[in-house]
C-alpha cells in the first residue's frame, strides 16, 4: 500500500518501503554515523529486499542525501509555521533557542546531524556535504531575516552570531554538560537580542514589533531538531 507524501502539497505518492528505509536510515545514520552503516543492515532492519532498496535509492549515498534532506525539510516546515504566526521576531528567535535546548537535553542526543554529516564527508563537492551547506545557508538567511525585522543595522552580524552560538551549544551539549550548554545558549541569545535591539534604537530603525523592551515571551516550539526523532 502507498500513501500520499506528507507536506509536499504535490499529491505525489511514495511507497511505505521507501519511507521505512528513510526512517531506518535516519535513526541509524544519526546514532552510529552514515559511513558505519551498510546497505545490508539497512535492508534487514527496514524489512525490504535489495531490489526494493536500489529501486528507491541507486546507492547508499543517495539515501544519505535523502536523510539530510528529510531533516532539512522538517526544520523548514517547523520554522515556517512559526514565522507565519503572529509572533514578534525576538519571540521566534527565543523559541528556536528553547527548542534547541530541549533537543540538547533529550535522551539519545548525539550532536547536530548536519555537523556530523559534514565531518564524515569533508569534500565540499560531495553531495552530502553540499546538502549540509545548502541547509546551513538557508538557516542563516532565515535567522538573519528575523534580526532584520528587529533592525537592519548589522543584522548580518547578529545572524552569524546566532548560528555560531547554536553550533557551539549543540557540540558542547554532546561532548560536555547538556544542561550547562543549554543555559549558555539561552543566555547568549538573550544578550544578542538585547544588544541588537539597542542597536536599532540607537539607529532609530527598530521595528514596531520589537520597539521598546525585548519581548520575554517564549512561544511553545516543538520539534525544531537537527536530528531524527528516536522511534519517530
């Protein structure tokens, strides 16, 4: 049996076998590394045949690119739902940070799937590496746009600063104390927002939604994750 692919709006149909392969790959690739998991194991744990595997994915590399693409698409959808809501930009940025903290402190956390994949495939011309770079370019652009809504003054700098805070926290949360990493990330985002908002006030360009005091409200944000959900 096949079912309509979720979230594309295209009406395309995908086989349950493909979805099973992608789900299994996401869990194994994240937990153990892309290069350590072979096709035979993917086939066995997905309960498909070799022919089915290669019908959907000509190579394990193609499956790895699809894995990165699925995490990327989930994050795009989730952040898109936030940006479409009636929330000030600083609240969205705080919400993204709060969700990252939840992920860092979750069981089975093993760092950022994108950073892990880039480390496994350092060649900038490799398809997996390119997929990671494309996601990060979009994420930086999205974060920078939110800072621009507060004020355009040095929004590029603020966006890069936010992404670096996020990268550091996700690595520190895996290699060190996840609680401290999360607390440091939130403090960093808070300080960055205060500085950026003050910069806009000095320039006289602060947006109406962010004028005055920075919002302390943090929206309920779920599933903004840079890793597949265990068992999901």
